C-alpha cells in the first residue's frame, strides 16, 4: 500500500510463548519500508539503517485490533540529516495514507484502530 513494503515480520506472541510457555495475545511487528527512499537515506547517512525499516505493531485483544507506528518525522528530529529527513517525510505521508485506508475499511466494524504515535 502506498509504495510501502513489508521487509519482515516477527510474531512476538509466538516467540514469547515458545521461550516462556506463557500465552500472549496476538502481537506482530512488521518491518515496513519504502525501498527507493531507504536507498537514498542510506546513501546520505549509512547509520539510518538503525531506524529503517520502520516498525509497525499489529496487536489483537479480543475483538479489537490496533495498528501502531512511530511517526517518522519524530525520528527525523533525532537524526538531523537531510537524507533521513527526506526519507521520514516520504514515509510519513505514505504511512498516514495507509493507516487512513485501514481505518476507512474497518470503520463499519469499529473493531480496529490505527495509532500514529507522535512521541
């Protein structure tokens, strides 16, 4: 969606259960990225790899599913380099549109919510 791709996925709930034997609600971390924007950011600042791909959390509790992602603009304030700021703006706009699409498709069910963490 929006030129974003899932680079990887971790089913944290299954990992917790396999390591501890304790059940946990569905909790997945998706590594989301925009390949060309990431390429440009890494050319400008190789350390940007610490922050990309961006993590998106999908959590289910009962009938409700939430999707949470850290605002890439916030990360751009930490990594104050033009290449990373450009990546953050690009991905931020794409994530907002993708989350809006998700909210619109689930609006009738009211069982999910998308959160764009700004902290």
